[in-house]
C-alpha cells in the first residue's frame, strides 16, 4: 500500500468507528473505568483516604446508574455525580470550619482534591467572562430579568468547565451594569 492509500484507508476506518459510535462508547466508559482502576491501585497501595473516597464515589455512580436504569453511565452523568460530591465536600468543609473541627475540614479538603482530579480542567475567570460577553451579544440580554435566558445559553458552552455558582455570580455582575 502506498502512503496515500494507507491514509485514505485509515480515514475511512476512523470515520466508520466514529459513525458507528464505537469511539464514543469507548470514551463513555473511560472515566468510570479510570475511577475503578484508580480504586484498585489505591487499595494495593493501602491509601485509605483515596480508597474510601473512590469507594463512596463508585457507590454513588452505581446508584446513579440504577436510577437511570443503565449498566454504564455516560461521562456527562459521571461528571454530574462527581460535581455533586464536590459540592457536598465544599459544604462539609465550611461546616467543619465553622464548628471548629479543622481536622475534619482537612480530611474533606483532601477528598475534595481527589474528586476534582476527575473533573475537566476548569476555565479561568477571564475566559468565562469572554464566553459571557459572547452569550450576551447572541441573546441580547440587557438586564437581570434576562438572566435565565443567558444562563440557558451559557451552560452548554461551558459544559462542566466552570463552577455554576461562579458563572451565576459573574452573569449577575455583568447584567447589573
């Protein structure tokens, strides 16, 4: 086979894989599989904190799969479960600090870092502001009454790349101007 023929053949196979969804199916399972592999590694390394954190996360993923009546969750669903866990940890940290339990706050902080390692890289505040400006121009939002319309346009663009609380705050500030 010549180089051109080889490239055409590879492109044809790649297109077939993507069209048939095989590529997407493998990627869907990747995050859940990575969590399972990391859980096994943590058990072998006798890392109690990571083992317990991932064990709890796996249980939550299993519950979400049961709720959705699926064997495997899509990455979007896995991200949603992880974000929920991150939010719970953040709330716990705040409560423990207010209650004077720094030891428990530190433990929750370490668990939070483990969970955040499975989320996509968060966008910078400046990048979020740029996306907000684009969405304002697209939607024509001009006041706080348009916040729902603007958030609806923004969330698909950000797709897990930003904390929704931060986005909401930035949108409020932008629309207040």
